[in-house]
């Protein structure tokens, strides 16, 4: 018998396991569907390219055909190991804009404004550049500057300034707008995932059990109360009981799927798959949001990118030697070293586009392997606050069957117009003098793509996810909300969801740091409720592997 069972050892689940097990009298079980995070590909940053298509460490999801993207099924990689997607992502540490969190509070979510969430960002952080009113030191999550960024990354920052954007060395400080080099979740040139940050110091605690390679198939309910979970591990079905809470942290795809498999969700959807309706909650799986990304790709005239070429073997040996000696260079790259947050026009009050500059030629998440050969660079541009909304639903009542993912990209016409602006803004930056020594032919969209209609066609053919799904267990007070402001599943006892799925709206930036802050706040709320003597079995938490 445990006090707390956490489903999902991703970014949120790792935080919760650490914070809840800090009290030796509290018994905690953390359950992860994937294996332990032992692969050197996880800990060596350049391994991100292999992790993108790993069958062992990646859920390898695909969306349903997207009607506004030429009916393409988009590949959605998600981390499947301790640390979740923090073990497979690009390690970028950005929090979003102050407005995003103030908007959450305006929607009725008390305690979730920027000023109220800032202490949890600071609590989590150990910023090597030092602490201040915006940043923390001494926290578990190491935040560092890249020791030796590629010269193309530096050229991008210079080009952004030449295009009229301010240089910004701290996207998480008083102002987000501008261009600069990203800070990353690394330590000594190694990936510093949520598992490294939160589990390594906690995993030896006798009151914390970490169970890997175990798929939770449903939450056990007694009436409206969550009392445990059923799981399948190595072909054997087991049940675990929780005296206090079950915390679901499976992320924007797996958390709503598990709730529905357990009989919590839209009643019609559950009955269609022969699942007994234990609690009708229509918002489960709704409100799916993601950042859609478009790339401008150029050949590079100088052999300075990370692409494969005739000199790659020699350069690779030198880069490995440099990494082993100094923990810097190509093997320490996070893939997207430079970027920024800009406004697509004067009609925007805050940044509505984000840049990621990659010092290599990329197509389809790097899965188009022949395209990697040759020197080049790729500028990703994504719309930060899309209007389009999608959903997660069940394909079947089989827990091993992937969920039905329908993001509905570009369903809102204004999203397409924002992507057209994005291409124009990105091209303007890459046309600056800073890129003159490097600029080769434009591969994507291509020199012939000039009119707005031609750009729209290009977006339909090539736009893709940049891996930030959120919102499918929305926090709020309205009828479509799944959790309340304390992340308790509405109408249930002993059940919470704590992960990126609770975000009411997508934040203007990468989602890993916000997910960790959400979990820090969620852990504190759980411990507050325990201290107050609230009914210990009144909350089951669903935490996300972000």
C-alpha cells in the first residue's frame, strides 16, 4: 500500500516523486511505461537525432490525416523513458511570456498568474549564470549556456539584430522579445533531464519505488474515489493501491487516454468503446493545442554546419575528442542553439512567433536521412498562440493501442495567415548581411515560392509539429474543464492530473520548463492538503511525461 501513486515518470512525474518522497513517512510509487534512462544517446546531447526515431525510448505517435496539411499524418515523437520528453527533447529552457500565465488567472484559475508561478520556476532552477528576481540557484534543474555554439548560431543572432530585433541574452527575464542564444538544461555538457535533476537524488530513498517497463491500464475506482491502479508489466497484470492519491502524469496524449480507459471522460465516447461510464467529464481529451512549425532551409557555402559531408569522419573524430576533453562542441549541441521571440507585425502587442536556428539541413524531423548530407542550416518558425483546437480520443478500449490524435492544425484560417507572415519574417532575417558568407541556395520553400498563395501551398506540404502538445485535461471552472485550480479531477476524489495537459492555453515558448513549474506547484498543493488533514484519498494525480 502506497500513499501516492504517480503514473508517468516524465518531467512532471519526476518532480512529484522527489518532492512527495522527501518526507520519509510518505510511501510513493512512480510508474513509467518505458525503460530506465541508461542509454548514452540520452545523456550525450547530440544523441537527440537518434532518439527522434528510437523504438525503445520513443512512443512514435502519428496524428490522424490533417485536412489543412494535404491530409498528411504527422509524426509526433514523445519520450518513453525516465524523464519522458525531457530525456529526448532539444533541452531549451524557456518559460513563455508573462501574459500567458496572467491569462490563465484571468480565466478564473486563482494562483496561476505569472507572479504566483514565478517562485516555482525559481525553486526548480539552478542557473549557472546566477540568480536574481527572475532566476533561482540551488534548485535541481541545471540551466546553462552552451560552451561553444556553432558560428552559424552566432551569425543568426547578428542577423536578427540587423533585421531590427533587440539582442536578448535572457528570454526568461523581464523581457522576452528579441534574438539570442538559448539557455539549455545541461550540466558539464551533458543533458540534465528531469530524471537527472529530480530522480537521481531520490531514487535510493527506501520510501520511493520506481517501476519501469510497466503500462498502467486503468485507474482503480471505488465509486468516485481513486484507490489505485492496474498495470501490465512483462505480460503480468498487477494492481497497486494508494491510500492518499493517484497522480496521473502521462502528458497531453496519455493522461486523457488513461482517464477515458478508466471510465472518466465523454460518456458517448466511452460507450462507443464498451467502457463503463464511471464519471461523465466531457472535456477529457478536448482542447488539444500544439505549436505548428515551418522551416526555411538553405545550403551553406562554408563547411561549418553539423551536416554530413566528405570531411565528416575527420571532423567527427576531432569533435568527439573535444567533447571528451572539454564537454563542448558538436557533441554538446542541443540542435537548436539560437532563436528568439518576435512580433509578426506592429499589430501584435507581444511576440507571436518563435525562431529556432539549426546548424544543419533538416526535413521531417531529421528522418529524411539523405537530406542530412551536405552543409546547410534550417530556421524553424512557429506560431506561439494558435487558434485551432484539436482533441485526443480512443481508438479502442485496448490500453496498448495508441490514442487517436487529431490536432486540427490550421483549422482556424488566421493560423494559416500567421504562418505566411512567419515565412516572410524568417526570410527577412536570413537575408541580412551576417549570413552573406554562408548563404547558399534556398532549398525550402525555394526561390520560386514568392506569392502568398505559393507560401500557403508550401505550408500545407511541409509544416510540422515542434513537439509542444498541451491542454487535453484543461484546468478551469467552466463545463469543459477537467481539473480545478488545485489540479483535482472535477467530480472525483483522490485523483489529480499534473502535467502539460492541464494548461488551459498554450504558452508562448517551449513547454518543458512550464511543465516542471506546474509539477513543483502541484507537489506543494498536495503536501498542503495532506498537512491540513484533508481526506487523504480525495485526490488521484495524473502527471505528464513531458
